[in-house]
C-alpha cells in the first residue's frame, strides 16, 4: 500500500498577528496552506497512492487564543477545497 501522511496544515488559519509585521507577505502566507493541500493532492494523483491521511486539528471546532475562541473548521475547508478540485465524498 502506498500512502501520503500530512499533519497540521492549519488550512485557512488566520495566522493572527501577521498584520503587525510591516512588509510581511500576509496574503501569501495565509494562502500557503491551501496551496500545500492542492500540491499534496497533485502528488497523490501523480504517484497513484492508495490513501492520503490528513491528520492534525481537523477535529477541533475552534482555535483557542488566550482571550477568546475563534470558530474554525479545518475539515470543512478541506472538504470544500477537495470538492472544488473535483473530488466527491468526505
């Protein structure tokens, strides 16, 4: 069996605090996790893998900060992105 394992992609994480750094490539960094998932799927298709395992924070409904919790559903974002790439299911 051939598989790919990826963890902690933090898809669409707001990366709080980036705006505080003058000249930081905010949009580039915030979009990097989606590009990573697209690249992972492309690699899986090229290599004809049997399984792609995305592990990490997909089961957590929020990102916890010291002063508040931010609603966040990484699994839903991954499903949305995969659907947009032509993959069905979940």
